[in-house]
C-alpha cells in the first residue's frame, strides 16, 4: 500500500485571507462603496474566518506551528472584525471609536511584524504577504488615528497588493503541486518536510 500524501491546507487559508482582504480594501481604497460591507462581512465570517481557522487546525495537526498560529490568528481576526462591525447594529455593544480601531489595527500590525520574522526562513512569496500585511495594519491604524482619508485610501491600495500576494502564493502552491514542478516561483528558502 502506497503512502498517502498529506493535504496542504496553506492554499485554502491563503485564498480565504487574500480574497477577503482584497474585497475589504476595495472599500478602503474607495473603489467600492461602504454598502459592500454587506457582502464583505459574511466573507469575513466564512472564507476569511472559518476557512482560515480550519486551515490553521490542519496545519497544527501536521505539526506546522507557524501555519497553525498564522491561519488561526488571522481567521479569528476576521471573526473579531466582523463582530466589531456587526454587534453595534444589534445594540450589543457600542461602535468602536477611531482611536480604539487604531489600537486594534496597530496591535495586529505588531503581531504581524513579529510573525514576519519566521517568513525569512520559509519563502520569498510568504515574506511578501507578511511584509505587506504588516504595512497594511500600520497604515490603516495610522489612518484611523489621524482620520486622514488619503492615508486610509493608500492603505486600501496597499491591502489590495497584500491580498494579491496571498492569492499568488496560494495559486503557486496549487499549480506547482499539480504539475510536480515549479511553474510559479515562490522563492523557497528551505526544504519542506
């Protein structure tokens, strides 16, 4: 009986993150109206949130501490982001102030910067995802703190770039595995298990 290859959950998590990030940042960049939040919040629950948490749990099962921590953390980021935006409409909490949203985004930026350290040992494409995500959180946090629309708009465009990096990496992992050769380079830094 041949060995069964284990499932690589990273593309699922990266796609969930990337697509949801692009959709939200189309709003931040001013390319979609805020009424798009009615579509983005469900995406945040299901694809940005639950799909990433599932990917993270599968990474944990395979012993990948980085993947488990990243995907479950950002999955819960999306669920908390949805709650921050939705719970006030139900009267269950007050709306977050720009200052409190800035704190929320900046602490996620610090967490992401710390996670970025590990990406320098994994691959260049993942580095790009985490560097752009660190910048995204910091830019949007400063945008909320200063209430300067231009900063928020710039953050939106930077977020589209970040989400695109994640989609590229997910696609590269799927295509390279399917073709059993490097079709889309990701800049491997080490041999995988």
